[in-house]
C-alpha cells in the first residue's frame, strides 16, 4: 500500500532535509519504490541526491502551477528505486502566485494523487515555515514525521507545528495522522540531549520513535558529494540510524 509521508518542522536546522533524503534512500535500499518531493526553495533535498538547480527543467514550482505536469518533473537519482521531483529557487514565488487562487491548499494534492499507486512511499520535504507550501504538503500527505533536534528551542517549535497539524486535520485533511517524532543530532554525552529526549518521552510517549539519529560526521559530509549517507558511507553510524528508521517506518502505523 502506497504511503505519503510529510517531513515537517517550521524550525530550520533540525535535520528535516537530512531525514527526508536519508529516510527515502534507506527505503530505496530496501527495494521500496520511493519518490521525494522537494517543497523547499533552498532545494537542499534535490542537491542532496545529486540533482542541482542548473540541471532542473521542471520542478515543484512548475508542478504547483500546472499539476498535470507532475510526471514530467520526475527525475531518477543515482540510487535505484529512488526518484525526485526537484525544487528550484523559483519556488519562492509560488506562495505569492497561489495565494489568490481558489482551493490553493490542494494544488500539490492534485499533482501527486495520480502518481500515488506507482510508488511505495512518497516523501515530501517541507520548507522551514508553516506557509502555503507546507499547507499544500499537509493537504496531500497522510502521515507527518517530525524531526526534532535535541536542543531546547526545538521543543518550543514543535507545539506550533502540532497546532497547525490539528487545524489541518479538522478543516482540510481529516485523513492526516501523526507518524511520530524522530530525535536528530543526538549526543549521548550531552546532558541537554538527554533532557530533550526525556521531555519528549514524557509529553508525547506514543509518538516518539525508537530510532535516534546521532551526530555523525559522515552524515554531515554526504550532501557535499550529492549523495545520501547510504550511498556515501553505508557503514557509518548515520547510515545505520537511517536504515533502522526506515525499518521502523515500514512497520509503524500513524496515530491520531
């Protein structure tokens, strides 16, 4: 059964794009057919799998303007089973161009639903904001995965995201569910990391995933080579964590 997963957190620097591309690549290693949709104008998910803006003809921006063009925007990556609809910096203009259109929250939904049965997983990488691009993702997505950096301010941001999720579920997409919270950039030697883990465990016990992504130099290096970590150093701690996360996601079902 095909699953559409939104990777979202309005706070930047929490490992959102890292989680999007490495979860997608790890699922692809498991021979799941995966499509990444890059909804961030920074296009880091695209460059993270080796697709650069100079090589992009059709992008998420063109798909939002013309949902029927989604199939033309799909590009293969160097990893078997992994494809992407890349982003371009033009995506910055999408929120302004869509804001006056009727049913502006559903353009991405119109684009992706015809493709759904062709993939086991569609992973949507959202921008670090709660604007119209993230709203479009939430209106097509079925499951929300929240990467959470193990720092104090990250805890403050998650409350706003959960409010938005609740609003979308009540008014726009009643089928959406919370897949879970995954802790990223975890350092077991750091007391704050342990405190954040314990706080989330106490406040959202049913939503905290077992997999914890550690701070890992190979994980940080991989994007500069245009590769997910499983294609850069599959034996690294970062690769091991995302392969474990992929296994957990395959078995896990979202909750209300």
